[in-house]
C-alpha cells in the first residue's frame, strides 16, 4: 500500500480527480539488494489523475528523514509520478541545505520498482575541516544480469579530494558465489601553498569467491583477497570504512586443488598467499606454493586381497612441495625489486617401507626415505686468512642436494595372566609386554 500524508485535499466526486497540497510519501528507489535507502517524495501541489498517475509541482526527492525541510534533496519543478514504478521529471538539480548546486539534469528518470532494477544511489553530505564540504557514497546501481550486479559510487570534496568504488556481487546456484570490491581515494589535505598541504593516494582490493561443493567433486577453487595501501582505512574519511580503522594486517589466499581419482590417485593444490602488516609496511608472499602427493602403491601385490611376505608388503609414495617465497615492502610492491630476494625451491620425497613376520611371532619393519631438494640460489662460505673472517657468497643458479634415511625394527607382543583366586575381589591381572629393537640411520 502507498501511504500519502497531505495537509489538505480537494476531491471532485464526478471526475474522481483530486488536488493535494503538501503531500509526503515513501517509495523504494529500485536499487535492488545493494540500496536499502527509501526515497521520500514531497510535493507542494499534487494532482491525482487516477489511482496510478499523479502530477507533481515543486517536488523534493530525498533519502533524508525530514521530508518537509531536508538537509539535501533533488528539486523537481514538474514531474509525473507513478507509485511503485517511476518518476519522470523535467529540469532537476541537487540542493544542499537549500543551496542549489551545479549538479543538474535537463530531465530525469527515477525508477521506483520493487525488484532489482538500475537506479541512482543518493549521496550523503557533510563538512570536513581539512577537505571542505563533501558528498559521499553517491552513484549508480546496475543489475547486469540475473547472476551479476554492479554498484559504482564515489566521493567528492570541495578542496579537490575524491574517491570511487566499484562493488560487484555474483552468484550462480550450485556453482559459485562471490564479490569484488575495488576502492581508490586521492586525498588532499588543506590547501596548496599552506605548510600542512599534503596529497596521498590509497587503494584497496577485496575479492571473495567460494565454490559450491556440488559444482565439482574432484576440483575446487576459492579466493579471499584483501590487499592495498597500509593506511587506506586509517586515512579514509568515508563512513563505510570506519569499522576497519583498527585493521593491522591484510591477508589473502587463492587456492586451486584437483584430485585425479584414477589409480594411483594424485592430489594437487596450487596456493597463492599474501600477508601485509600495516604498521611496518612489510609484505610476505608465496607466489605460488605447489603441492602434489600420490597415494601409497604396493607394486608387488594385487590391489585386492591380503598382502603376505616381504615383497608383497613393499610400498612407496611420492610427494612434492615447491615454493616461491617473496619478502618485500609496500614501497617496492608491484615493482621489479620485489623479486630480487625471492627464494625459489622444490622438495621431492619418496618414502618406502615393508613389513613381514619371522618365526611366526616376530614382526619386522624396514623403511627408508629419499629426499631431493632443488633450489635456484645457494650459499658458499670460505675463510679469508687475510681478514681472519668467514666470507659468505651467494651463488645464483640451479643446484640440488639430497638426503636419505633408513631404519629397521623388530618386535613382538607377550601376554600373561596372574590368577589370584576366585575368592578374591580382583581375581586376575592381565599384563602385556611389547619388547622391540630398532635402528635408524
């Protein structure tokens, strides 16, 4: 229902038309899920043509709580008003505290539909001692499709500072869902020529992506990105960023994993991570980390059935871990300097083992492990007799080293029972002994 609160009404019972003075009503401004502010419509004179069409004279469109004397509004001289659908107006311009601004349109269209439809997002205004009067979070909402929408908003300050944001939410049932938020602010403090004049540029990028478990049983992709200028939240004056002013760490993680189910099955994952301290402005990244592992294989035994003897129980696995680790600063971020101290390497590991029985009661286990490490940078140390110091040299280029280990163990289990008699409260005590001998190299 549309509730209209007028001062007075003149109604013609023959024509079913009416004149309404100082009417006030509230409409949803067609901003879908991202715009929850309701638009208030005020008009000095309203002519009711029929139940669905009204004509307005000297109207005010605002999201302010006060509809009669709002702090900010769009003034329309003449307009056609269709409740819950649209407002079509002639020359319209923005007023702040009853002062006209140069933000104007020769004609305007304001959608008032109840679902997801494109529409304007009204800004909020205020005053900052260092940056002057401002408009914040004004912009446009656009539902691109049934799966994706886009909201573009911006800020404007009278001393020349500005900012803009692009927010998009996307979802597809049983497939994935996520959001992308990109923010940039160019902030000017004071006025050019004054001692306290300064100019700073800040940015922030946030991405969230989750995959529905039903989308793919053998692969999965997820992303959680939060990176940007360390001082973005503390320097920002926008009201939407106030809740994050105490954020000291930005962290990001993007991962993709896939399983190859055919025997022998292989699990792989590729991960990119980022950690940024806003106080020290240090950044640690892994671009990327690759992990892969193959399931245990019994080479000399059938896949089904009981494994007997030393040969049928021989088994081995394989896994690899490769990393590219980067430690840099915010100043060198997104430059070639961030890769100068990169640490790149890979570790391959093959564990092998078997077990068997000896003399029916003795269990024997044999195991071994081979590890091969690859690196693109090594360190060489030498003693300088002239200086009487140890000199460390860094050598670039591929190199490798390996490690191996072997072990064996033999053991058994002995059981015994000590009977105390049936007339005792504790009639018997059973004990277990597990003696074993092992050797590792």
